[in-house]
């Protein structure tokens, strides 16, 4: 078997189609308006727009994590109630 130099080696990149024809099932390019196999018009995929708003569970988890971090950095003394001052000495 003959050896090939780097200039003679070619790589093939296999790309799976993202869309398929609704009529014949043939793979389509993302920009295709018509199927190259059967000629049927391609209906654009309807994808829901991603919301830029945070999911409520993620927001709640971020707030809880922030509070825990604040408590860890300031120490438990900052969040515990102070005892009431004693105004008179205790008599046994």
C-alpha cells in the first residue's frame, strides 16, 4: 500500500441534515426552500423563540445561593438576634 503525503490526504466531513422533507423524508439543507429530491415546497420549521427571562426556579436558586454566600461571608453573628441587656444584677 503506497504511503500518502499530507498534501494528498483529504478528509470527508459527514454532516447530518438538520431538516427533512415532510413529503419524501429526504435530508434538506437549512436554507432549502424546495426539496432537491422530490421538488416539494419546504415549510419552515417553527421553533419557539427562547425567552431572555430567567426561569422562576433558576431565579429562586440564585437568590438562595446568594443569601447562603452572604451568610457564610459575614458569619452567624450578623443574623442572630442580640440578647437583651441586663439592667439589674441578679440576686441569688
